[in-house]
């Protein structure tokens, strides 16, 4: 018999999640972006979660979902407004296991439910392929300054298909 896949679940963000989400954010940057960003760039990027109170306020101000495994957070994603994915981060131990895809799909459905016709994301270089596989198209390259370091990313967009009224989702 084959091994069963882990049973991931989604739930809303709680303020008490902030410390573990800050740790997931930092670990994902440190362990998953080394091929695309220098150590100095990674440190500058990860520093966004050092002030946990501010990081928690950012998550609370957006529609933030938590992916869990056995009730423990393993990833998170946030929707800013109705049309922009602000963050999708998964713990390196579950990278490539469908957690990011599950989070992204949930945000796409929620955005569609909020009336969004499309979704945008400023994808890091290491995440661009993930979004491309999900139907996002590169719109423009960006260079942003984060804590004194220049980082490149790509604004990508995906048209959302509107469900017919009364159709099951």
C-alpha cells in the first residue's frame, strides 16, 4: 500500500499565531531562497518579521489563512484587499507537498467571492515558477529596497473565472 499524504487543514489567522508565523517566514526565506538571493538580501527580507507586533498587525489587517498539520501551523497566506496576494510562505519541511498550492487556491476562491476579476502577486524570483504553473502571467519586473538591500521580484497576474450564479464551487 502507498503512504497516505499528510492531512493539511486551513483556518483563519489568530493573533496568537504571530510568533510561529514569523518563524515560518524567516525559515522559508533562509532555506528556500538561497539560489536567487544573497545572504544579505535574505537577512534584510527576513527582518520584516523581527518586530513580531508589527508583523502580527500586518497579518491581522489582511485576510490571512493558516495551513496546519495536526493543528500546528506549517504555512500561511494573506490577501490584501480583494485582488492582491501579499504573502504565501510555507515551512521548508513541507515545501513541495502542496501546502502553498492549497493556500493559493483558497485565496483565489476567496478573492473571486469578493468580486475580484483577477489576482496579482509580487512574486519573488524563487516563487515565480510556482505562480506560473498556477496560471499567473508575468506583467513587470520590479526592484524594491528592503532594509537597505535591493531585491527583485515580478508582478504577476491571473484572471479569475467567475462561477455561474448558483453553481457549486
